[in-house]
C-alpha cells in the first residue's frame, strides 16, 4: 500500500482525514477501514431524541393544541439532532461506519416532505438503518420497509385491503407505492425481472403495515364497536401492523405463493427478495458505484454480488469484500464528493468539532443537498454529473472562502494541504497555496481544489 492508498481510505471509505490521521492510516489503509466493521451503536447523545412510537402516539392521541405544542418542540429537537449527527460524523474515529449509515439511509431513502414523514425521518434513520448496516440485508430491508417513517412516506398507511374486515365496511383501495419501490429501488432493481402483477400482489402483502396516525386513530374509534375484543394493532420491531386492514388470502410474488399468514407474509417475501440473484447484482452495483467508479467494472460488481449471495446478504462480509476489492484502490480520484461529503470533510480537516449551524447547514442547502430532502425515493444521486457543474462549483468555492475565514485562522495552510490531500496533490495546487495572499486564502484554495473535491 502507498500513501495514495491512505488518501483513498480516508476520503473514499472514510469521511475525510482529521489532522494527523493520514499518517496513522498509511501504516495499513485496508486494515484501518476493515477494523471499523462491526455493530454501530447509537451514540448516547441521541438518546434524548424522541422515538417513532413516542412521536406517533403524541400526534395521534393528543388534542389539537397539544399536537401543535409537541410539533414545535419536535422541530427544535430535530434541528439539534441534525447538528449532533454532523458532529458525530466530524469527530468519529469510525468514519467508514458512518459512511455506511449514510449509504443505506440513502438506499432506503425517506424525505422529510409531506404529512408525518417530516416528524419521523430522524427517528427512521436512528431506528431502522443504523442498527443494521453491518447486519443482514434482509433484516435491514424489513426494518426499513416496515418503519412508520417509510410507511408514511410511501402512503402505505392509506393502503386498506378491500376484503379486510375494515376494508369491507368502508371505501378501501390498495396503494402500490411501497410495493413498487421495494421491488424497483430496494431489492431487485428496475430490470430485476418483476412484473406489474408482482407489484400488485406484494402491495396486498403490505396491507396492514401502517402507523398510528390521526387518520388511523379515527378509524380505530369508528370501528371499535364493530370488532369488540379484536386486536387492532401490534408492534413488530419499530413497525406497526393492523390485522383488520390486511388483505386476506394467498398472494403470488415472482411465481411463489405465500399463504395467508398475517405479518409473517412480508417477512417471508422480504427474505426471498433478499436472496434473489437480481438483488445481489443490484446492491453490488450500487456499492461499487459508490466505492469504485460512477461506471463500475463488471468484474468488481460480480465479486461483490457473489459475496452477497454466498453469505446470504451478510453486510459485514460484503463490506469487508468491498474493502478488499482491488479495483477500489487503483485510482485515487474517480468519485465526486457530494455537498454532504465535502462539508463533513472540511470540518474534519479543520477539526471543527462543534458543528456550527450558521455556516454548516445553510452551506449544504446552498450547495444543493439539504438534509433529509432527497428529490425522490431514489435518494441522492451518486454520479459526478449530479454534483459538478459551473454553478455548483462556484457555490463550493464561495463556501470554501467563508469557511476558511471562519475556521481557518491559526492553521498553517501547507500543513492543511499535506494532512488532507498531500499524497495526491499536484504541483499546481502546491504553487497556488504557496503564492496565496493570506493563510486563509491558501486554505480556501486547498478546500476548493480538485483533489479535495474528489474521493
């Protein structure tokens, strides 16, 4: 391994080096990354933030004024959680683990847009994604698909089986959004071999998975006397299942029939989707696109897909295979940093451990990647063309200047260069830094350099 490998480990597998970290990484770049694979516990500083159960309970069972007050307090807590999330990324000594949390949260993307999704998106990442990033893919997928944040985002809470006990007594229809995205975006991929009929059948299986929203609370009250002593809802993990709105009967997905089994139907179909070769290829392609190249070589994709299949989607083993992938260590600068990656790497480089809201979060907004605001269920794009154009680069350069003036005082710009991009720095950027009119200007040039903008 060379010093270029240390750059790759720090910037591509990690989130950018902190001062002095490149020197440590250079001793064993692959080993430094691989050692970070393992359980990713929730930082204790996050324990003060409300759970999805607390949020749905207070928003569905409280009066209007109580809900309004709770929402106002929730918004304050979410802003604090945004800053705490960034602080963890800036200070962590396991940046690969935090990168994988971000990768899987983007794969199973939930946007803070409409209705209660805005209330639940923070809890969603804490509860449905973080605990499973190095676990099994089927458990991660099941956790994400059934979480109230995802259910609300893709309207599954409004999906009532027409032949369910409650569906027979009200105008009911099945919503296909979550079923379609489960097949197209989360497992098989758009060319994974499923049909419209598979979408419809999976949508039936997904009926019953909802959340205790104000609407569902009204349904419960309306039909309480119709179904006395019958279970209305139950919690399964962080998900909530409503037996009285689940479409009964057998369903057939990808040629396999799933007999009526309530919530276990979804568990079994997710297990089968996770074991499907199309899922292995789809997930491997996304991982290789993220860690190797925008257009990853087929040989690399096949290697990761084979590990995915052989280990039954063990994401710890899949992640280790990524770290050991020869193709990931050949080229130091094939990937563009997203605004999020750029902002985190900047704060890590300048050891700005207390993320400052006035410059960090607005800066990400200006650069085009507002937190929890991916443009669609596909999540944020992972290709250079999405992030690099003349206008976006100018915004990055301006933000680099602002950050350097705010945080760069007292730093030796040559040290900043060596400790961030030294192994790959061109003579051109070295000359620019040497000739800069001030130290803060020099640091801004480092941050705006091609080498720092890439990973």
